[in-house]
C-alpha cells in the first residue's frame, strides 16, 4: 500500500481500532486524502506552520519559548 504517511502510527491501519478491510484499502491507500484523521493532521500542521511564520514575520522572540537554541 502506498499513500498515507500516518500509517505507521494509525490505529485503523494497524488494526487496533476497528475498521473494515475495504475502508482500510481505500482510506489508507489510494484515497488517503479523504480520511478524517489525515485531514485533521493536515489542518493542524498548516495551523502550526502559519503560527510559526506569523511569529517570525512579526519579529516576536521565538527564543523565549524555546530557550537559547542556536
């Protein structure tokens, strides 16, 4: 199966959460962009990246949160 980058930690793909095999083939493989878990992950990543870029562009001290990281 190719596709979703979340399969290594996905309870549906790993079988720890119940899901029919036909859905697993569809949502973990070719149509992974339609998977709810994947869509939420993408939205959270987009939000995190936009917040980080906003902090940088506004000149806020990111070091205050991270400490003195080079």
